[in-house]
């Protein structure tokens, strides 16, 4: 496998993992945001 | 195999810094020629007098170095020149179209209004200094990851990473791979960040005091604030270049005002809301930018296809465009691993502050393990867009004169926004612009809060013997935020920089992190580390300031090395300084151990 092929797979892996991470973090982040404000209110 | 038009060796890169950055005004384009219809490029008084140094032979090259040395002693450029390179490069050239419409401006304005209102709203939740600086340490890992990525994936990051893709080809992806890999290792091992969180500090200099004493904290705080504020001094210009080419704003003065208003908005909500508003706005920015970046990459891939992208890289950069060892060299790769990896995620204070903000040590590990994807992405996606811009420009012969004159890359910071401006459809380009502007604001709010906190907590408060009350500290931090904001306006937009921007940023960043890395390493893991060793280490790191391009010291070093046939590279300089800091810590601590520790051992 040459460098061009390696970078192709690295990019694919990076984009897929980032897409999945973005979905998970968007949902969990929203929940955590609510929790943070609840704690700060106390 | 197609002929290699020019085996390109890109300039040394700085990493971090968030705004870390590779923004180079000197290598920014054929300014001697300028755009058709653009104002005449900036020239120094000496060159106007016909005093340009001769070039060619070794003797003439050394004459040029001596000329540079003497020029640095006797500044021959005016302090404020509206024809300076920094402003000249903001001009939009003819022939570049943009899909940016009124609808997109509407999206941008609506988004910025929402972010600003939320930032103001966060002010209601500020009770004490811990709420203001580290959001009361209430961040759970999901939100911490979003804000860590949101903060580190700034507009400036996209500018310099995109530039790397354009000037270095696919080989520049190695920076992202190494950054992600090192961050993952830090998360798995807890190296530096877990013991730092355990120490319960708000800032890194606070740890200096805990471990080495108050004097080290004050000196470390001064060096950190100096390096950090100078380092972010050029973010506005980099952001301005991007926005000009994305939106098609032709008037550089109008753009200056747009960026000024944005900065004022950031200042207002950071002053009022502190870390709480930073967290909320970073989260929103993460969501918008994630959608925008992924959509941009997908559309670029659909438009060009992998074969065209790979072919353009091979044509322009040759084998060095895909093989990092051939394109950049082993020294650069090691420097990248250190700076884009370890320093970016664990030593640079904006990232370390996130580690100090999370609720537990376990959350710190989770934060770094998952953020490793973010550290990979913040390089990989913009680099890919830079490579796509290269492939697109390679197919547009009418743009070669500007971006690929004589087969060499030029105006490299503007290539990605110029490409996105014609790639993205109306509506999506507004969303991306909003995300980019949010990224711009998010980086600024994080950095403003960080440097002002350092000045208050680590310089002024210790010097006053901790007589400063909590309301007094909050007020002082807010005053520092405004002062730094004022400095950024003058330095970044209205002040023409003479030095190469990349070298400037590399040196300013490493002034802090070469010493800080050694101090943290020795302080956290070596009982024998002493106060004298810490002072020596900080001072050795500060030596990097002398190596700034265009300073007498750097010109002298270059001259001496040139006589021996050597050329000084920034990555070698950075690695050597780090080794020097390590030696200073070891010998300083062994020769002058702390009295208390010595008595305890006895």
C-alpha cells in the first residue's frame, strides 16, 4: 500500500469517526449542559 | 509518472497554538507583483531607495544576511502603513466568484445573535471565581469534549491547517495523525493531565507555586501571558483573510469593522459570563462546525474525486506531497509530535484548563481519549480541504497566476476560502460561515479568559500577597480581558507586522511551552526538582524570544551558521531549546536542591 492509499483510508476513518462522535457528543453535551446549569443554580 | 514541477518543501510549522499557526505573510504570495488592480505592495524605505541586497553567490548571500542584521538594528519601516502586507492580502482579486448571498448573511447574523444572547444569559450563573474561571468544576465529559474540540477547532486552526494541505499536500495529514495519537496516549495513561487535575489548580502557574514557590508562579505567569497574548495577536488578520474570500467582502476597511464588532461581542459576553458562557458558545459552535466541515469535505470529494486530488498532489508536490518523511523531514515530524500532540493537548493552558474544569480524574481520561478524534479532525479535515483547493486550482488555469505562479503555491491562506466560496451552495455557505465566525469567537473567548485569568491569579494576586478579594479578582480579570482585546485590535488589524507570521507565532508559543513542559514533567514526576531548576528552566524557555525572525540575535545566529554552511530551522531550534530546558532543570536541581526537601530527607 502506498502513501496515497494510506491517506485515503485515514481520511475515511477520520470522517466516519468524527461523524459518529459529533452525533453522540451533541446529544450528551445537551444533557450535560442542562446538568451544569442545575448545579450552578444550587 | 507526471513530471514534478516543483518538489516543495513547506515552511516549518507551529502547531499549537491554537491557535497555533502556520500563517505566513512573507510566503503569502507574490506581493511584489500584487493583484491586478490592487494597491501597490508595501516596500521598505530602504528598498525604495534601491538598496535591495544582492543575491546569488555565497558572498552576496552573506551580504544579504548582514543587511538583514543591520536592518533589524535600524528599523527602516514605518509603524503604520496602510499598504502593509497584512492589509494588502485582504483584497479580493477579480475572477473569484462566491455563492454567498443575502440569505447567508441572514443565517450568519441570526446565529451570532443567538450565541451572544446565550453568552449574556450565562452571567446569571456566576457566583464566585471558580464559577467564572472553571464553571464551578461542573463539566461532565460529554460537554467537556464538545467544548475542548469547539475551542481547539478555531477559525485560525482551519486557516493554518488548510494552508498546510495546500502547501504540503496529503503529507500534511501526518500532523493530524500524530496529534490524535499522542492525545489518545495522554488519555490512556493520564500523563501530565491527571496529576494536574488531582492538584486541584485553576491555572498552570498556580501549580508552579504549589510545587516550586510563589516567585516561580509569578515569573511563569508573566512568561505565559506574554507568550500567549503575542501568540494570539495575529488571529484577527488570519480570520479576516478567510472571511474576505468566503463572503466576497471587497473592502478591507469594511472587513476590519466586521471583525472589530465580532471581537467586541466576544469581549462583552466573556467579560460577563466567564467559563460558563465559553462552554455554552463552544458547544453551539461544535455542533454547527461539525455539520459544516463534514458537509464541505463530502461535497469537495463529490466534485473532484480521489483520482483528481491525488493526481494534483503528485503534479504539484511530487513524492513529498504524500510521503511526510520526504516532504517534511524526520526533524519536523518529531517536532510535530511534540508540539501538535503533547503540547497542544496537555501543556497549552487553554487545553489544560479544560482538564482542570472537569468533575473527576476519570472524566479527564475520558475527555482526552475521546478528544483524540477531535485533535485528529482539527487537522485532517482542513488539510483535506486545502488539498482539494489545490486540485481545484490546478484545474483552473486562470487562477495559476495568483495561486500557483511558476508552479509554486502562493496566497496559500486564501486558497481554502476561495475554493469553499464556489463549492458550497447558498444556505450551506451561510451555515459554514456562521460556524467559522463562531469558531473565531470561541477561540477568542477561551484565550481571552485564559490569559486574563493568568495575569490576575498568577501575577497580580501573588504580588499583592493574596490581599485581593474575590470581587476584586473578578473585576481585574474583566479589565484584563478588555485590555487584551484592545491590544488585539491594534496589533492584529491596524498594526502592520514586519516579521514572518509563522516564525513569529512559533517563537511566541514556544517561549512558554518549552519551559512549561519541563516544569510540569519534573514537578509532577520528579521529587528532586527544585526551585532554582524551575527558574533556570523558565529562563531557558524565554530564550526562544531572542530567536524571533528579524531580531539582531537571530540575524547573528543565522550569519554564524551560514559561514559554516548550515541553515537554522525552527523545528531544530525548538527541539534544542526543549533539551536545554531539560538540562537546566536537571543540573539546577542537582546543584541547588530545595532546602526544605533536603532537610526532610536528612
